[in-house]
C-alpha cells in the first residue's frame, strides 16, 4: 500500500515536470499574444499625436506583438507629424502603417508617417502622396507685362534665366528652405525602412500621388491588404528593425484589439480647431466681463474662466503667431471698452484688430487647421453688435434722470411741516428733512427741492420755475 502511494507521488511529480516546461513561456510572458490597433481618422494634430503616444505606451506595457496604425487623413500640422514620427522611431513595439478603409488616403503628413512605420500597407482603393508643405502657401502668381508672350521659349527667356541667376526673393528662399527640409526628412525615412526615396522626394517637390497598386509597384509600401486579417497574414515572417535590433514578425492569426481614444483626446480634437479656440476665448472674455459688471452672478464668471483656460490651452498646443494673438486680444479689449465708453473709433478699431489677429493667428496652416473667415466674420459681427447694444443702453441711461443721490432730489415736491424765518422742516419722499429757503415761506405753500447740501434741503416755491428744474 505504501509502495503504491510512493509510486503515485513519483508519477505525479514526473507529470508536473513534463507539463510545466510547455506552459512556462506563456507564464513567463504574463501576456497573451495580441495585435493592438489605433485609428487616426481626420487631420493630424495635437490630438492625433497624443492618441498615438498613448497607444504606443499601452502596446509596450502589454507587450503587444505589433501596433497597427490605421490612417485615413488629409494631412495636418507639421509639428504634430514630427512628434508622431519620433514616437514611431523610438517605439519598442513594431508599428504597421495601414491606409484604410477603401476610399481613404494618407495625404501630406500621412505620407511621412507611413514612411516611418516598420511595415507599410494600403487597402485597395486608397491613395497617398501630395506631401508638399502647403502650409507655406504657393508662390505669388506672375502677372504678364501686357502681351503674355514670355513663356520661356521666346527672346525674353534668356533675360528671365539671367535674372534667375541672382539671389531668390526672400519668400522663394523660405519656401525652398522648408521644402528641402521636408525632402531630407522623407528621404531619411525611406532609407531607414528600405523604401523608394526618389518617389518620396517627388511627392514633396511635385505633390505626386499614388494609388495602392501603383505604390506597391514603386516600392513605397510593402503590400496591399484587403482587411486586417490579411494584413497580419502578409506581415508574418517579415524582419524589421525595432529600437536598434532585428525582429522577425509573427503576426499570422493574432487577435486584434482596437484602442479607443479617451475623453481627453476627444476633447483635444475639438478644442484644437483654431476656430473653436477663438470662440472659447470670446466666451471666456465676455463671461468675465459680465461677472465683473454684475458681481455675484457666479455662472458667467465660472463658465467664462473655464472657456478662457480651454481656449488658451488649445492655442498653446498650436503653432500660433503671437503678433496675431496680441491683435486678437487687443481687438477684444477695444470692444470691451466700447461697451463702457461708446465711441465709433474704438468699435471699428476693435473689429479691425480682431479680424486681422484671427487671420494671422496660426503660423502654419494644414488641412483641418485653417481659420474660417465665416467664423471670424460672425464672431466679429456678434462682438460688435453686443458692444453697440450695450453701449446704446448705457448712452440712454446717461440721459435719464438720476434715481439716487442729491441730483435725484432736485425738483421733487415737498410739504412744509413747520417754518420760522428762513428755515424749518419739510416732508419729501416720506421723510422729514431740515430745510431752508432764500424767500419767505409759510406752512401750506407749494414748494420743491432746489438743492441738497449735506442733510439740509434748499427749497423754493413750486410756481417759481419748478417744472423746468427736472429738464
């Protein structure tokens, strides 16, 4: 019996030794194998950069096999694009760039980001390219001298080439400077990932674009995949360089989990629209103005403070022009002053400064980050209308008879209670007052208040021009 028990224990021990090694890798990893996905749908901005940063942090924390960066974007801000590229290059988790769904695109900033990913793929019916830094604006058109014959083939062509030999204008020099910087960036990313650097330069200099199949033929992307399952199947077995080390991807059949953006990212996506930021600032300024003019209302002050802080926070995340911001705030101050001291000059000057400041607010503009002249015009019109409306009420209030103080007492009828010589007591507004007069009076005379000095009323007969005292 005892031998049977010993044999049973030995058998159990051997079984444990055999089973434990096979389960050790799963226990050592502490995480099941998984592919995470983050979707960037819309313009590239501070919210997109924050969303990718958080997704990469989650992928590293959960030791995910890959992070799928699914994009459908018209482009966006260069500053946010460079932040996203830096995060991808420093990521310990391989990033698969995927332009999807069908009909989507990765234009402008999206092209640079796709070039930075470890594996690049597109869905059928998508396109990429047009990576020229359009936020600089295009060159000014050349106007003909009258005959419009200088097309580069006539006798004027030599003169143009001669003039072109000199130093370029400041605007052209700045455009060339930023374009060359963008070319260097996309070529460095192409060389890092083994992609077509020449076409990348063409996309920057000539705004070239490619369809999904054409991008595959030009070696801009690694493959075309219809869906995420095919994407992971085609990526399986590829060797990529991640954080300075070579790594073979094992992605076939991985479960995919989509990381949804949090409330903060959704809020950033709304308030970092420069038009929304300007509106928040306006609400904030006028909320504080109403609170200061009507202390104790509380709600305008609370709402105004929150909106003003949100607007300033949004502008802090955007590449703003501080001269434009100063003009914007100056215009608001002028319009606020117009409310309390109505003048034509301050009102018109405030509107002009506000509109100029709003137009100059952003240093650069990308798709989805343009200042709307409709929003600027409506905001300026509403602000001016509010200033004029408030100013008209204040102007009308100045013309009304004062309701309190010594001036409000002038012209009021009074009843003599007792009188002796040139002084006595009268009843005015239901109160007993000490009074005096420069003419003889008696109890029962019809009198009115001519002046107030301290707590003593100066009265006069009511029929002595009293009806005109209030005019």
